[in-house]
C-alpha cells in the first residue's frame, strides 16, 4: 500500500472515532445535569441496539447493492444530523432525546464495521499495518475529548453533541472520496442466516473460534459500565474535566496499538487477549479500592489501563476475525464482531449496569463514594471469572 493511501485511511479512522468520542464520555453528566440520571443507561443502550441492527444492514445493503464508501457517506451524514438534533429538539422531552440518539446510532454503528472492512480490504500485512492505521481512530477520540471537555468545558452541556453532529456530516462527505470498494455479494440470494453472520460462522466454525466468541461476548458485559458511569464517578470524586481525563485511556491506546505487532509476534492472539482481560480486572480493582477515599492516582491509573483493555481485546479480535475470514465474508465477519461485542454483550452489560446503578445509588446525583466502591466491585468479580475461563479454554496457537 502506498503512503498516500495510508494517510487517507488514517484520516478516515480519525474522523470515524472523533464523532463517537465527542459525546460518548459526556452523555452521562449531561443527562445528570438535566434531571435524567435514572435513565442514563437507556442513552447508552442506543449503541448496542445500533450494533445489533448493523449486521442486517451490512448484509442486505453494503454487501450486495452499493459500494462501501457510498453507504458510509450517506449513513454518516444522517447520523450527524440526528445527534445534532438530539439535545436541540429533545431539550424538553427525555423520550424525544433518546429517540434521536437511537436514530444517530442506528446510522453510525454500521459504519464502524464498514470502516474496519475498508481498511482490511486495502492493507496487505494486517497484523503490522492495521494497528498503525487504527491508532488514528484513537487520536480522533482523544482530540474530541480535549476539544469538548478541556477547551469547551462542555461536560454538562449539549456542545459535545453539536460537535459530534458536525463531525458526522464532515465524515459523510469525506467517505465519498474513499477508494471504491464494490459490494462483495452481488447476485447472492439474501438469507437471514447470511445477514446475521451464521453462514460466515459456519465457515469459521471451530472450537477455538467458538470459545473466542463466547469470551468476547462475556467481557463486553462489564465494559458497558465504563463510558456510561466512569465520568459520573470522576465527578463525584471531585476530579475536574472528567471527559478530558477519560482521554488518558485513549492516549494509552496509542502506546499499545503501536506495540501490538510486537506482542502478536511474541505472544500470539491468545496471550495478547489474556493480557487485555487481566487489564480489565486490574482496572476495576483500582476503581473499587480507590473509590472510598477518592485516591486520584488509582482512578487515573485505572483509566490509563484502557489502552491495554481495549486494544488487546477489541482490536486484537478484529485482526483475529479478519485472518480467519475469507474476502467474500469480510464485511459480514466484521459486522458479526460488532453484533457480538458492541451489540449483544454491551447491551446486556448496559441493562445490568443501569439496574445496579439505580439500585445502589440514590439516582439523583447524590451517590456516595462508598456506593461507587460497591458498584465497581461487581464488574471486577465478573472480569476475573471471564479471564480465568478464557485463559483455560482458548487453545488457539500463535
């Protein structure tokens, strides 16, 4: 791949995750400041719902009828309009606000898989080149957090959603300039099994792959509590600019993404993922132990661990799935990844985290740090169990 093409893909990844990062870490504090604390989890359910719907969209549209870059362009423009309108038209109505967020993520989440599929389609050495392209998505998320939280001081305002909407429209127009990737499934008969990835699963069927998918699903459950509730937790601990502090996790992503090719060569996919799972357990342990006394270094260290948590599990999973998938099911395979991780796993996790939060906390913004210790102890225990099960059960070789 030539250098100019790499730059174009890097810009694509930057904009792709700038949009998501603009509002995702501020949504909880915005809702808390507008009297919607008890339904924060519903706002974060829109991402899993979009992730569950996206494989159907990818299977019926992107793989069969339209070039990938055209689908991305249209979906990003629509998603940008919807997230821009969410706080504007939904200011006086919590249900209307949630509806516009849902429309936004229904349009946005299919583009996550499409962006990855675009990069995988164009790169040759996936283990070496993809992490270096994907790291610009992390730069996009970091930049968004710095802009909306540190410069605009918008953690409790609608500004992050306006920034996300503007970024979405910009990304939509940029998508139309990307290399043409024609639909891979032209002429294929549409089936439910094919759309949700069951036919792709049949091709990928093996004991290691099934255990891998189960592990990915389970670890996505505690992940759902991170972006929804860590910013609120930080605010309770009197840590300023919480969304900006959250970008420290994305900053560490840069470090781990750059090192991923080395870790792949030395450890293989299994132990890279186990290292990521251990990082999840350690992160929640730091949150739980540091909560009662608001020990800042523990909370910030837990955030810094996000790089290992995300890269060694989610990015590594995308690389693993792409290596196992043939070109004709690449988009479906990446769509299946989105369905399992961001969809089913985080959907279950969001509902669970919302129920735990509303049960343990007061629900009116008056939660104590001792209550937060109880809250973080639950994903800690779950993460430890998943790590042990995956380490024992997953037998894939280097």
